[in-house]
C-alpha cells in the first residue's frame, strides 16, 4: 500500500467548506427580556397614544415597532372583545395592559383546563414561551388597551380548540404587518361549516315541509337557466343580510325573530355555507345550507320549477 503524502502547502485561497455556513439568524430574545421591552413601550405612551383605537366591529391591532429581533403591537379591546385560544407560532411573547383590564386564560402544557387570571393596567408584564397557548378577553365595562411584544417578529398564529382532555390545533394563519390574519377561502369555509349541520337535499325538503324557510340565493341567470326551487324565497346574495336580519326594517315578512329556521341554497353549496356563517354572526343560530346546492337537489330527483 502506498503512503499518502501529507501536504503541508499553505494556500492563500479561502478555506474550503464542505458544508456551507448557516444563514445568519437574529437572536431570539428570552421572554423576560421581551417583558422589559413591553414595559418600556407601555411607559412610552407618547410613542403610541395617537394610534390607540377601539373599534366595536372588530378587535383593533396595529404594529408599533419592528426590528430583526422583535416586533410590538398595540391592541384595543372594547368590552366583550377577545381572542380565542392561540399561540404565536415560533415566537415568544410578552403582554402589558396599559388601560383597563383583560382576562387571560392560559393552558398548561398537556392540559385542556386553563388557568385564568386578570391582567390590569399598571401590573407587571406577563410573558409567554413560544408554544404557550393562551386566550385574552375584555370582560369588563370599560375599553382596554395592551402592548404585545414578540421575538422573533410575529409571522404566524396557531389556533386551538379545547377538547375533553387536550387542546387540538384547529388552524394556522400567517400574520400580516397590518395586524390582520390572512385566511384562505378554504379556512373560511371550514370554519363556517363547523357552526351548523348542513342538510342533504331530502332533509332540506323535509325541513321546508316542517316550516323551515328555503332561501334561494343563486343569481337570476342560474335560476333562469337551471330552474327554480318550488316554495323557496329568492333573495340574491347581495341583499341577504338586510332581508334576513330580524332587526332590519327590510327583513322578509317570514323572518319574525332569531329563532327562524333557514336553509340557504346556492348553485353547489359553497357560497351558501359562507352566507349561513354570516347569518350565525347575526344571531340566526338555526341557519344552515343545502349540501351540494341546487344541483344536488335536482340530481336527487326533487321537484324543480320554471323550466
Ligand atoms: Fe397572544
């Protein structure tokens, strides 16, 4: 066997790395450090006071600081507003309440039973590890404002649901710089349909015979081309909320109160699911939709008029 010479040549060229250097990542700050930042921001009220907003229609949030290492958000809560069980993806966090009082529910690892506490203005920050699930709500009579700091900067929220003995991950959502959560239409549809039991064509027909209101929300062109649903009330989608909200002066005469039983019908049962979810937002808890829409009704051999 020949000997392999050991080279002692000194090269002036850069050293060869078989494995490329890992990309530089900003350090992730510890929760306690984030708590100090949150407290400092909370005390620097002049920096963010002009941005404070409380919106009765949706929880208000705005990003007030953004560095490589962390970002900070201001959230305004009117009484009754809250955020359900979530964590912050890979980000650790800290929260300081600057005005009012929030209630926090926090789930210990492996438990479906939260620990609940009040977070009042003037109290020290609370901190969260990256995988800590919590929920916040303003259950008091006055508005509340809070400062939230995350490291690395918040890019994702993960939403959970408490089951009997554990928390179940429901969905993940990217977070945009304006504080809103990007949703896909699939996620919207899934969440809407989780709110009610959908009816098969034959069930919809039985429900209508039993007093439920069938509401055909298809565009006029589809009704003309494919026929209409006997006994259904026609309300095009752009009028739906005004015609079905029991408190609206433009409501249908059939809508007497929030107990109305409503079955929405569209072409194939997609738009009707989203619309039924909106009706639930209006307090119409007995609203649902026809699975498969008008076309499934027709395929099931149920009566069609107008052709
Ligand atoms: Fe949070």
